[in-house]
C-alpha cells in the first residue's frame, strides 16, 4: 500500500503532463467501453431479428429438403415433434410451403405460399405483429368473414402486394399445381400486408391458413418445416440437443439445424464484427500506450539524479523497475476506472435513446434480413471489464521501456546529470 501511495505522489509531480495523459487514457477507455456496448447492442438486436421474427433458434426439415425445397419432402410425425417441443418449453410453428401464381385482375406474380398455424405463429414468432396494413390471419379456420361474407384469408408480403396493386380487402386468385397433379385454384381476400421483414418474404410471401393450404394444394397435411424458438430460455445448440435427445433417434431421420447452420453468412458476419471491434480497439490502445510511455519517459528523464542517488544507496534495479511500473499501473487504473464510468453512462444513455439510422433512407437489410433502424447500446459486465483490463495491461507494458532504462542507470553518471 505504501508503494501505491508513493507512486500516486510521484505521478502528480508534473500535474499538467499527468492530467493530459490521464485524460487520453480515460477517453480511450470510455470510447472502447461505449463501442463494445454499441456492438453488443447491434448483435443482440440482430440476433433477436433472426431468431424471433421468422427463422427461430433452429428448424426441422426432412433430409434433403433444403437442397431442392421439394414439396414432397415432408417432416414425418410432425404432431409428435410439436408435442415434444411443447413439453420441453420450446415454442414451435409448423409450416407448409408451395409455389404458384397469385393474381389480381390483369396482374399476376409468382408467389411462395405459406401454410401456417396462426395460433402457434403468434406465440412463437413476431412475424404476425409486423403488419403494415390490416391484420394477420384468424386463428380459427371456421367462421371467417369479410364485409359479412365467408372468405379465405391471405396475408401478402409488402413488395408482392405492391406488384399486384393489392390492398386490404382485395380479392386474389391463387393458382397452383396440386400434389395430385390437378390444378388448384381458390379465391382469397387480403386481410393484411406485411411490413418490410426480409427480401424474400417481401417479394414472394403469400401466407394462408394451414387448412386452406391443405385444400389448395391437396397436400394431405404435409409439413415441410417446423421452426423452433426457445424465446431466449436456451441456446440454439441446446434446442437442437433437446429435440434430438427427446425424439429417441429421430435426429437420424430428420434434418435439425441451428440458425447459424441455416444462415452461415449471417453467422460469419457476426463473428467478423468481434474481430473488427478489436481492430478498432487496437487504435485506441496504441494511442493510450504511447501516451503512457511518453509520460513515463519524461518522468524518468526528470528524475535521473534521483534514481542515481537511490542506486548509490543500495536500491536494486528490480526495485526501481517495480516502482516505475507501479506508477504507470496507478495512473492507468485511475484513468481506466474514470473512463469506464463515462463509458457506462454513455451506454445507459444510448440504451434509452438509441441512434436513429432511418435518416440514411430506405430499409436497412443485413444479408436479406430487415432490422429496426434503431441502434441501441447494451450493457454487459464483460463489455466493461475487458476494455479496462486490456487498457491497463497496455499501460503497464508501455512503462516497461522507461522502467528498464531507469533500472540500468549508472549511479555515478546519473548523479552528475544536469
């Protein structure tokens, strides 16, 4: 404790120089803590969009389905799998997919039809909330009506609705190739138009009730996908392990993949964010290190006669090395703690008042997935401790060069220094 008291006095011998260095280290630490918080916030929001909007933590498909998206490659025992997911506390949404045409008057476009269970979709995912106009599908297939007449309901992607000039209440004709080889066609009424949620969904999604899908495609209840979402209660890997373990060997007959395996480009991009963040941090760490080194070199130069006197009195080089290093550590600790406090205040502010990116214009996409144009910071203990420890380590390492120079001084020459 006495060594730190002496070190504190020594670093403030030249208050102006120490203050400038402390301010530089403090600013570097604050910027690093705030940057880590912003990057963490971006990762959290992106992860939320990926797992809570449509994809989920993991998905179950029939083997080979993802290679060709064949309508005939359906998941076996889908009801049993849904029961297993419910028992494990995992939200699950079964989906059927088929391709066909959708027409409004003289306009038509290709569409990817989704057959969904509206009740399960609303519990498991946020897609039913992303409605720009109208509403999502009714949970019950019976008793649906629009303007007093029975109807089949349909929700369109934003760009697809714009292509067809469709609005809420517009009658749409669906024409598809049914599973039995016949030509399926039905009349639907648009009950909702989605907000921008993703390039593929915006351009081609036509979402209908699973009962209507089975009748339109004569599918016999085929399920091509079961999307799983634990709602942050477990990791994607735990979701896959839970489903595989409970199904007693079903993993050999099913293709169960996490979102990282389903969207490897997104997973790689998020990993690159961490690397980019540390490259950015390296610039500030270098500036902090050079500042500390300059301060300790100047302090060493001013105290040459003092160090020479200490060595003449029998002080060992190791003791001088330790004292100079402790001075740098004390300066770094004071600056880092102050900087961390400022960084945490910045994170708190940006968490409550996120940066609005909508001024950039247009929708914001990441690998085809739309995300909310609000950049908020997220606090984590790791995101504060890591920058502080690394900056403190850089300060100590930067002091080694002047410390070694002081420890190797010749006592006679040092005492004669003017």
